[in-house]
C-alpha cells in the first residue's frame, strides 16, 4: 500500500512539474503558420532574426526570451517567429515567396533583409501588426527589461 501511495505521489508531482514547464516554454511559429493563425485570431507578431554564430543572438535566446514575464506576454498576446537569417528554406509570407540569396561562402534570406529595410544586423527584433505592417524594429541586443517595456507599449496601442 505504501509503495502505491509513493508511486502515485511521484506521478502527480512529475505531472504537475511537466505542466508547469509547458507554460514556461516559448511557443514558436513559422511564417506560414502565422498566416493561418491570423485568419483565426488576429495578434501582433514578433520576429526574432538571428544566426547560429551570433553571441548576442544566443544571449537573447537564453536570457531575454526565457524571462517568465516575457514568456507569458508572448505566448498569450503575440505570435512569435524565431528565424535564422541564413536559413536556405523558401518562405511564403504576406503573399510573397522569399528565398535565400547566397553571397560567396555565406548569404542571407530575403525576408530578413525585407523586414529590416535592407539594414540587417544581428540580432534584430521586429514587431508586425496583425496586418503585417512593421510597428517596431530593433537591430540590437534587447535585455528582458527593454523588451518587456516594448511589448507593453505595443499591447497598450
């Protein structure tokens, strides 16, 4: 009987722990998914442009986007897209097909250039309206406090 009780207690505690982790995970979408989601529920979109080699991008992923307040707001009020600006996959968004453009040993994706008005630096954080209009652009590292202020201003508009 005691073994069953201990097993049940362990199961319940592990289940509640996993439920807690789900709510603390940033929900990420592709550009194509956001197009479908917007037809069901209109929300502003956060696009985080990064590369694999950018240390500031890594720091934002690890710190800024793991802040509990930011996670809650992003998951409840925005659609979030994390996009590697060096991705070679074609992207269909806003009735346009965007492609990777190679340049020697490197290259950049057209959608990253388009979203940053041809002034792409890493990391870049862009906020789009639910109609895909650029509301905000930051081509720099944003800490949790800065991003939280920006998100709150966007929500209050």
